[in-house]
C-alpha cells in the first residue's frame, strides 16, 4: 500500500512538471506535429478532474469545485481556446496535489494497539498449567502470570506478590506494588513476581480490548473539515450557469458566456487554503513539529481548551530523588544516600534505578557493590552493605520485617497528600531514614502554560495519577482545572462533554492510554521522543523533539494561517467578481481571463508563502499584545462593576 501511494505521488509530480513545460511551450507558440502542446496539460491534468466530477455527480450527486472546473474546460475547448483549458486544468491540479499532500491519514496506531493484546494465557486446571489462546479464557478461570509477561485478561490476584507496569492504562511509569485481593488489567506487564489470578473480564470486555474500541470509535466520530471551494461549489456552479446563460441570451455571443465560465473557475479560491497550510506546515517543521493531518492546523485555530496529560508531557516522566533524610545520629544524609544506592544497584524497579542514577548525577562517584542482595516483589530490597542489614522499600517490607508501625507512621504523616514516592529505610532492624522521590517538572512548562493562557485558551490537566500528585503539579504550572485518576474512557468522556458544550479541545499526551483521547479530541498532539508509537500514530501533530515550549508558537501560527486563508479568499472572490463583470461587458476574453486567474493564483501563493517567515518573535509580540488587551479588559470590567 505504501509503495502504491509513493508511486502515485511520483506520477502526479511528473505529470505536473510535463504539463507545466507543455504550457510554457504552448504560450511560446511551439507546436509538435501542428498540435497545440496545451493538449498535454488537458490530458494529464484535465481528464482526471472531469472523471472525478462525473463520478461524484453520478454516484452521489455531489457538486464540488471540480464540476465548475470541468465546465470551464469543456467550454474553452468548444470555442477552440486550448491554452485557456490547459492552463485552468494545470492550476487546479496543483491545488488538488497540495490538498492531497497536506491531508494524510494514519491507521497504524490501532494496528499496534491490537498487537499489544496478549495471544496466549497460562490457565491452571487441576493444579496443572496449560497454555491456551487468550481469547478462550473464561470468567473465573485461574491464570498464572510470570515475570515479563503481559496480563491477558482483567482479574484479581489470589496468590503471590508482584509489581506491574500499568502505563498502558494509567500512563504512569512507576509500577504498582500488588498482592492478594488487588485488581489487575489486561495489557499491563508483570515486572517481578509470579502470581495467580482469577479472571473477571475476558474477551471484548477486557481493558485492552475496550481501549482498541475506544480508539476506533474516536477516530470514526471525528469530523473532517470540508474544503472552502467544495463547500461553496454548488452556489458557484449555479451562479456561473445563470450568469453565462443570461449573458448569452442578452448579447447573443457565446464567447462571452464561455469567458464567464472560465473566469468563474475558482483557481485562486482552491489554492487559497492548501498553499497557506503547506506554508504553515513548513514553518512549524523548522521547529521540530510534524503535522500529519493537513486540516489539523485549521482545527487548532478554533480550540478553546487544551488538555494536558501529566507524565511525560508537563513532566519528564522519570522520578528523581528530591530529599534524603537519615534518622540515625552517626549516619549523615549523604552516607545514607550512598548506602541505599548500593542496596538498589541491582534493582530492576524504576524507583531503585532512579535512586542509583540520581546518586551518580549528584556525586559522580562509583557505587559500592552490595555484599548480599535480595529483591522482594511488590515490597523492595534487602541487602547487606558495610556489614549492615539494610531494608529499602515500601511500608509493607518494613512491617514484614517487624519494624514498628509507629516508627513508619510519622514519616507517612509528614508527606501525606503530597503525591510523592517514599522509600523507607531500616538498618539492622531499626528505622534508619527515608528517601523522597517525585517526577520532575519540565522547566518550560510554567512559561508555556502562561503563554497559552495569554492566547485566550484554557489549560486543563487530565492525568491517571492520584489527586495529590495532580494537584501538586497543577499548582506548580498554575492550571486551575484538574481531573485526576483518569482512565482512557474517563479522558474520552471529559473531552466529549467539553465538545458537546461547543468547547473544542486539543489533547496533548504521550502514552498508550492517551491514544483514544488524542483520536477523539478536535486536535491531538503527541510527544515524539518520549511518546509511545501508538500515541504518535493516533495524533494529528507530533512534537518531534518533545519541546512543549513550541506549543504557543504552534497555536499562534494556526491562527495566523487562518487569517492568511481569509485574506486569500476575499482577494480571490473579489478578483472573480471583477473578472465576471469585465467578461459580461466584453472587456475580457477567455485567454486573458485565464491569465487573470494565473496572476491571482500567484498573488495567493506569495501571500501564503509569507507564513514561512513568521517566527517566534512575531508570535511573542502578539502574545504580549493579547496579554495587555486581556489585562485591560479585566480592568475595564472591574471599573464597570464599581
């Protein structure tokens, strides 16, 4: 399929090049075997337009711009104006090529999501393990899931302790420590311990299958913007026919009627939108932004809300050590930090790895190899360092090892509701201290959110993380509207609710769990580097370098692009109107009419090309102006109230 599309693009470019050369030679009155070379343009560019117009009329009675173009082509040929016909066909085909070039659809995300679904499951029957197709698992079946395996269905753990990576559903990178009685979702990856579970939701009811359905339904429900020329084509066709017919009846000159059909041909109108879109896409691509859907910028210009996922979007998605506290007098904080880094040296848990990498970044020295090491799934690690037995993990690990509950409680109380991860430390069976880790906010997040607010767009935080983490991050970046503990369906419902109230939403995310929301939202923007392939494929726009500081520029260029399109449309419609008047009064012939269109098209292209020069400095000035105006509005409102 890819090769077919590539070959079609190459063929279209080749036909356009040949047609352009042929028209230049025709204008210079160069002939081949006494044949006007404009016929090459008519065959290569005109016949496909006429064919599509006929198919649209016959099969769907759909009147688009190509119907009017076909009328102009045929009318020009009837009166022998071959060059005019070839020129109109060439210009229109350029517009069609640009339109097709800017509108690309991707279905790869759904295919990759389907591939995430486990195909096999280990079912325990009469104390014997049997591998079956995951589709054949039934409710209440007992399954075993080994480390590294993807959980095939939804269920409840009935035996064992483990840590699972549930980022496919929640988007959070830190694994969940689970034990008997806890629920698990299909699609999550079992990281450490082997466990047994009872199936509760299977087949199409499982979480991963519901995710696939969400992405498919969201994709199908997203409305596509209809081209301006096609939207007005019916009215233009009727107006052209009536004008041409009345002119023929009144003057008795068919040449005037044909000229009206030629000048009514919406060349500049068709070029107005795609040329501006191509120029805007070229502009943002220089800043590491990939626009995958041609009409995405058009949609982006009319959003009123922008929803952010937290992990990997506003934050880096990687926990870092924030604080290390020793509770033993003869052990300093730095010494405790080094001991815990040694304990976690062989740990596979993301928090353990974060402690090791943070220590190396801070002190840049070798970490001592532990004398003994044991990892307890869903709990933490037990190690021996400097002949001391050290426990590092969650509260359950310390309680299992008979550390007093009251020794742990005061630490928990101190950091309650702060949304941070706590690693409790015990040394030789006594509480020794703790390490606090948290996700790191992107440096540019605060200024980016402020700039977006100054554009009159309301930011919203939609995250799968708990409400304490969500509120902490929202407070840092000054986002007032926060929705926490959101699963994919929750994000979808919230976006749907906004858009039902005519608040068009742009979703910015990076995880698999964001894919349905990216598809459903009016515009989806994915992080390119840290984002999953599925999220990238589901989005309309991709921040290739993960630079969210480019978002204000992207929003501003979309609005500037729409201004350019409106100017192009007003100019092209005015030009058409004047050309029709001149044609009616016999001051404009078919060939000159086609040339007028040519000049109009060139002016439209030049105006669109100015978007390539629109830079962040221009955007910043306009944002500052908007901020000033917003402040003045608030001030006026205050005085009016007083």
